[in-house]
C-alpha cells in the first residue's frame, strides 16, 4: 500500500483535505463510494458480529476483505434523525432533525432548502449521486425532496409507508410510480441501484443504498422464509402484523429478510468486479440504529443486540452502537479490525476527503480516512460523542474515553441524575459508577451542555396535552 501524505489547506469557512500521493491526484481516480445503510439491524444481526441463528456470508466476506469496526455509533436511535446526522455531518445536539416528525398524507418534515448534505457536496465535486431505498427527510415536492439533493432517487420517500414491503407506489425521481401492492419492494429497489452503478461506471459516483430491511413488517418472498420455517417450527403459529399483510412465523421471515439482504450485498460486490471498478470503489455497510421489536420480530431470540443493553429508542449501547464494515481492495487492509470510536456524522468529512470535496468547518464529524487506510496512529479522535432523544421521557447520552453517561427522564426534570458506565469493564451497562466518580458526572454534564444547541422545534420538558375538539 503506498504511503499517503495529507496536506491541510484552510480557507475561510472551509477545510479542504488533499492527498498528495496515491488516490486524489487524478480527478478520474477518485474512488466511487457505495454506502449501505441497513434499517433496524442490531449490532448482533450479522454473523461476522456474532449472529448464530442465520448467516450473512457475503457481508462476512466483505469484512474479511476489509475492516470491521467494533465501536461505531448511529446518529440517533430512530430513523429520521439518524439520516439527518449522516447526511449533514452533525450530531443530534446540532441537527435540524432530532426525532421523527410526520407529514400527512406522505413523508416527514422537511429540512431547510439550503442545508448542506453529503450528496450536495459530492455533486459539486463532480460525482453522480443516487439514493435508493428510504429517504424520510422531506415529503414529495418539499424543499428537501430527495431530488433536491441527489441526481437520482428510487424508493420510498416516506419512512412510514416503508413499514409495508408491498407498496401501492414508489417514487422514481419526482415521478410517482404505481405498484400492484403484491410485489416485494426490496428486489425492485435493489435492481435500480445496480442499474445506477452500471450507468455510472466510467465516472465517480456516490450510491446511498438506504435499504428498508429488516425494518417493521417481516415481509419477505416465500422462497427466503421457507428454509427457516423448518428450522424454527416452534414459531409456526406465531403471527406478525405491522403494516400490510400479516406474516406467519415472523421469526423465519426475519432470517429470510436478512438472507435476501445479504444476497443483494453479494450482487453489488460482484457487479463492481464485473465492471472492473472494484479496486476503485469504497463500499461501507452500517445500520441506522439498534434492533426493533415490531412486526413479530424477536430480538431476544436472535440476540440481535449481541452483548449490548437496549434496543431501538434506547440510548444504551444496544440502541445506538451499530456495525460498520468498510472495504476498498488494495487500500483498506484486509481482515482488519478497528476499535476507533466513530459515528455516522463522520461520514460527511470522510466521503468529502475521498472525493476532494470542500467540507464546512462547522461539522461535528471527523474524517476517518487515516483509520480506514490502516494509519490509526495518525487518526484524529473525538473528545466525545453525543446524543439527545425526545421520546420516552427525554434522554441524553455522551461517550467519552471508555465511559458512557446517560441521563433519563429529562422532560420531568432537567436535573435528573446522570448514570456513568465504564464500558471497558461493563459493556452491558449494568453497574452505575456515578456515586464513586462525581468528577465524571461533572465532566459528562459539561459535555452535554456544550453539545446541546437550542432548537425551536425540539425542546425538553413536559409535553402539552392536545385539546379535545
């Protein structure tokens, strides 16, 4: 692997990283970027992270050919704010979207029309950009419709409608495409992503594959669930119901969903090789938050959160620590692992460095390129990571060094106690050591205050009851 020398050029309002050798000198040699974001897959839902009830051989192979991260975190513990943190490079203390806010009849509340996002920065740098799957950051025709950010879009605009895998329509760019309500959406969206890659093989591209598996309803074509029905016959009479048709044996269906998704990852890797762009493409895979409990899914049976405490909507590790696998043949060391503490908001500066794109200074993210290339000694570290969440009583969390601080029930009292966990000894967050370490409580409280920026849309405190009409 050639040595990489980085020069930092600072100009007003922007920080531009230029690679002086290897990738980056030739505009045409800048790597393609494929970022795969699973939906509600837990830290233990991939066999390379310990899953034993089913296997994900293509993702496992991707890990063997690249780098597996053990301390990577989601932007939030639910869908929309995670995607906002990912797209804009900031944590939830600074993000415009800090929770799920619905728009009827379809979509989620929009982001500002001028908000800076990964696809906008990469488009400016000459990349073709495409989003395939679920958007959830602005209703059709809004100021942050996906086509305001990407060159191409196909999938669900609305995360609420994405609860059902048998939709009556999807969106292709700005066009509403009718579906028959009987066709599983995942293979259709997947084929559109493959076509985008084929079409842009000769120029740099960014493909954001925001897949819906394994979110919400346990829908999967029968050919994928049937092999697991005989493996898990004890759940034959269990019914899963969320949106769309109910599912018999949702346990078998979940394993089938993950098998289908893994096959699709394998097809993406095979296509890159077939097109002879494999060695010039960075492929990364993560999840948007911890495992869910909906549609008949049983995260306890599958040990979906691995050794971690908590699930989706929790700020314990099980709700926000997620897989991250990165593969780039010849550049990212094969069969390597990293305990670098990182988060979704690091993707914006990382992708922009790879693409030689300008990065606004006011981002919370830190480029992970040095870590990806195996230069961990040169990798800049976060002083802390921060989350805030407004449901279930209001919550804040901060990760610093080996410690994790969590504050619950903030809507009842802004002075609610802060618990401290030493993750190096207690990854399950069962032993609160705050009484023995008041200095850590004080430190965590200062970090939480520093990280939180007031927002007129997102406020902690008692919820006002809606007046009856």
